[in-house]
C-alpha cells in the first residue's frame, strides 16, 4: 500500500499513529480488519433488533414471536423481518391483522381452538 494512501487513511488517529510510517501502517491495517468484521456484525445486530421489535409487537396482541412466525410460514406469507418490524412500529393495525391471521392458521393447525401460552 502506498504511504500517501496510508497517511490519508490514518488521518484523525492520535499520537504518532498518524504521522509515523510504521505505526500508521499497523493502525490502518488493524482498522481495516475491524471495518471488515463490523460489516458482518452489523447484519447480525440488525436481525436481532428486528426480531425484538416483532416480538414486542406480537406480545401486545397475545402471541409470542415463535408462534407468530410459525403461523406466517404455515400460511405461506413471505414478509421479511425488516418489513415486519417496521409494520409493528409504524402500522399497528396492519400488524394486528397479520397477528390475527397467524392465530387463525395456528388454530387450524392444532385442530381445536388455539390458546396461546401465558405471557
């Protein structure tokens, strides 16, 4: 890697890490490694965040996340977690209709009336 490019990437570092060639190279390489790993962790964190929002929204209507997602997959509704979490926050009536649909499908799966576990 070109030294000018390293110093450009090291701009904003503290101490000798921004203007000493060997230290700047080490810090920049380590920073690029962290950047690579963080891009992968970001996807994991957002997925957890979406599941938490969906779980909170479905528990308001008396259903756990596990039962809600099982009912949606059994009825062949294909909405990703990102859209479901946005619906849970911004469109509560649309989300409630999905929860009711999931409850209806679960009651058909169990052959008798479905009663959710106590939350």
